[in-house]
C-alpha cells in the first residue's frame, strides 16, 4: 500500500535561538525508555527522585517541588490560577514580553493586575518594585527572572525580602534562567518559582518544574476541592473558592505527588524521564560550574560580535548570560540573514517580538548548546552571511576575539 507520508527525518540543526535549544543526547536516550504504569513503585520512585533533584536545581528545601505537565506557561498558569482569586491584586513588573504574559494569565484568573513598566532592554531598580508594593499592597508580585524577549535578567535577591516585609507573596518565572544563572529560591525568599525544560536544562518543551513553599501551600490548601469519583472517605472540601482550572489545580497535584498518590492526570511518563535526566545532568556538572560556563560563553559571544562591528542590545550589566541580543545593522534584512544561516549552515538564531521586531536578533548559548564550538561556528557563519548582505567586518575578527576571550 502506498503511504503518503515519509518517515520523520528532521535536518541536523544547531539551535541557537532563545529556545528551544538542542537537547542533550542523554535526555533523548532517557525518553526512549519503556513506559511504566503511573502507580508502579519504580515509577513513583522516579517521581520522588524528580522532587529531590529539582530541590537541588531550584536550591530549595520546599517539599512541593514537582512537575506540571505542559510547556513552561503551564507552570506559570498552575501557580497563578491556584493562588489568585477573582479580585485579588497582583503586581507585575514588566520588562519584556513575558511580563505581559504574566499579566495576561493573571487577568484570565480575573485578578486585578497592576503593572510597572520599564523600557525593553532595561530592568527595575528594586527600590521601584518596593515603592510599587507599598503603594498597591498586592497579594502577589509576579515577576520574570530572565526575559528572553529582551535578553535582560531582573536582579531578584532583594525582591523576596521586600515582598515579605509588605505581606505579599512573590512568584518568579525562571523558565529561561534556571540552571543558567544564579537562582536562590530559599535564600532570596521566593515563594513560588516555575521553569521549563527547553532552555538551560537542555530538554524538550513539555513539562514545567515548579516549586512553592508553605506560604503558597497554605493558600492552595485553603482552596482544596477533590474531584468527584476519587474523593477519599475522610474528604472535606476546603472553605475557600474552588480553583478555576482542574488540570492546573496545585492542590490536586499535591495529592498526586504525595504519598497518598490520589490520582489526577496520567503523568507524562517520557517527559518525566526527560526532566529527571535533565536535572541529573545539571547536578553532575554542578550548578556553579554551569553558571560559569554560561557566563564564559556570553563573554566570548559578545566579544566576537563587537569585533564584527555589531552593537549589543540592552543594558549589558543586566544581560542574561545564556542569550545575547544584537542590533541588526542598518540596511541589513534581518529575516533574510536568519534564513541564510539556516539554509547554508543549519544554524538557527532568533528573531524578536513587539517593539524589538526587525531591530535585534537573539542568539542563545544555553545548556547543552552552550559550547565553545557553537559560539565559534555561529560567529563564523554570521560573519560570512553578513558580508553577503552588505555588512563587512575584518575577516576572522569575530572568531579571533571570541577564542581569545574563551582562552583567557
Ligand atoms: C521567560 C519565559 N517565560 C515563559 C515562556 C513560555 O514558555 P512556553 O513556550 O514553554 O510555554 C518563555 C518561552 O520562551 C520564556 O522565555
């Protein structure tokens, strides 16, 4: 019989955009292992491993450190919909597209959203956040750590303390920054943090590691409603308002991930294997070594770009180490350059959104893709391609500068 579809055969690529990036082969291997039933003791043991491993990744002692199935925004949505009730006030410091995403999700929870904004390419002085917290008295401050849309990283070490002093909870979207730069969930007093696999954790998109402390647990437990058909004999609904989403109800996810193993969804087995292997790789390398590797790649990449007479985007003192924004030179067609890089070198770099669209490219050096060979190949390919599109720089200057930086 004639079959109209060819077998999958994706072309080899170097994924150097803002994510997803190349998956570590160890993770791909883990994903190909046989499935287990979700109550098989071996599998529930793997669930417990995941909780223990991500406590290390998030640097927390939080009991509730688990996976939400879905891409990174599933983690965001689970936290926001489980914490926020209609009418609750949430403060979002917006410094890029993903701050707007937090607002959008919070509004769908029918929360009252208050924002402070700063120009894309800059971050907030913590004092501005404190002033806004004092003024608006939110129940929750929701903030992105590293916003890939602008390549900026918001300093967070003071934000947890500020929120605690003023009686607010703080939630952090660390999707793009976790395992690529310092994130101290407990030391910085962050109440809830969520992530995704497809950036510095070197996995595929599809699950969102989430951690939250007892302050968030108390809010979530006050809204606990177990779905009919699986209620335990001693079940009593909590007094608080039911959480609007079933899939993202953290109280039911807590039941599922605790010893009671009260059934919720069918855990995404292969994604759990992936998440477990991603964390094992991070722990094997060591978080500090990993941060240093990302910082080194960032220094080499930026040195190379500057040597090619390209201008870096944004406040360099607050640049994320795993993604670099660079201005598209005047007269150079940004999308045509990206297409040529893909066609001629199999190399992907990122476009940009909103006010930055057509103005900057974003180049990722994340996780498994954060390597010397990737930095050098990208710079060499960009130099040749840019020359064809009218931006000539001294031959080899970018790679020379990056190699010199890498080796010092
Ligand atoms: C900071 C940040 N938050 C959230 C997301 C959304 O993640 P996802 O597309 O996996 O839902 C991204 C994706 O790029 C991100 O960079």
